[in-house]
C-alpha cells in the first residue's frame, strides 16, 4: 500500500482546487465563530435586528459555498479519472 502512495504518476492530494473548496467550507465557520463582528442590533432589516438576519443570511451563503465546493471537487475528480462518467 505504501508503494501506491509514493508512485510518481499520482497527482498531489492538496491541489489549488481543493484549497479553494476548503476555504469555501471554512468561511461560514469563521463568520459564525467571530461573534463580535455581528453582536449588535443595528442595522435592522425589516425590523429584524442585525444579529438575527446576519445569521440567516449565512445559512443561504453557506448553501451556495457548499455547492461551489462540491462542484469543484467533483470536477477535479472527473478530470483525474479522465473525464469518464458523471
């Protein structure tokens, strides 16, 4: 098994595409864990305090970023396999 991992024809596991996908998945965690950036009432949106609508906006943003990460990884996997199948 060790000789398979060291074979010269294998591409590196950490590629720029996977780094971008990882950043897409990391962004929502950073945004939600950095509470001091959104722990306030103003500005309100339709009477909803910033604290709440900021978190709800990240639900939608997280969905988009997860979809982007998934698409990037799937595209890279298809390219590694020679573009065979979906």
